């Protein structure tokens, strides 16, 4: 099966380089415009995070599909850093500690990277089972599935499925970009 991991379009928070995880932001005008300029691969089935930015991206790219919502593919909860940018956090002792950990420490009152990665990987594997069931019921021998998700979810999935395994930050991609996997 072919899998397309597509990062949602830009939001105002993305433009301002803010930590936007649990905040349910819509796409901004620029984000929607950039999506319409790109050409995306065809898909037999579309999965999406339940967040507005992903659902709006799915509707823009795959208007003929109703996405299968996967709550486990939500973005990381940035806790006390949610909605803030580097300039607002650079003098915060907890933020400096988080940076010094290489991003491994949990966000204060938020998620840790390991727990987040496991959540995303398990949700992705559940969705892969749904792709298999869908393709069997539709008699599709080589299904194509699009996942409209967040940058952190893509990094978590690729940490397990990419080569070399174990890389996380290597898989950062721009809003509206995608990675293709053969599984």
C-alpha cells in the first residue's frame, strides 16, 4: 500500500512560529491558497486528525472524500508553552530546560515526546488495519491512503517507519508538504 503523510496547511500560529498543538486553529488565507497551488497524490481513503486545520486541509485537497477521523493523530499538547513563540519563552527556565533536553522532557502540563510518539504510532497502525479492511471490501489490490496530520505526528510515524529508524527531527516538513511511504 502507498501511504501519503501530508502536513496540514498553514495557520496564523504557524506564520507567527508559535507552539500550536492542542489549540484548534483553522487554516489562514495564505495556508489555504498554498494548498490550492500544490498537486497532491490520489487517494482511495483519507484519514485526518480531528483538528480544524487538518479537516480544512483534507477538504481542500480531497473534496470528494469524507475523512476518517483519528483522534490519536492529534498534535502534541505543548502545555504551558501552548500558543507562545520563542521570544516569549526564551527567558523561561522551564523552556530552557526543555531545550537543553533536546526536546525529550515533557512540556510542563503537556505531553512528553515519548508518550506522544507512542500515541501517534499506535493510532497510525490502527489506521493501517482500516486501510487493509477497506481495500479488501473495495477489492483494491494496492490501496493509496492519505493522512492529513500534524508535523509532530509525521515525525513520530517516521521515527518508527523511516530509515534510519529512531530519527525524529530529521522528518520535519513544511506545511502542505508530504512524505510517501510504501508499506
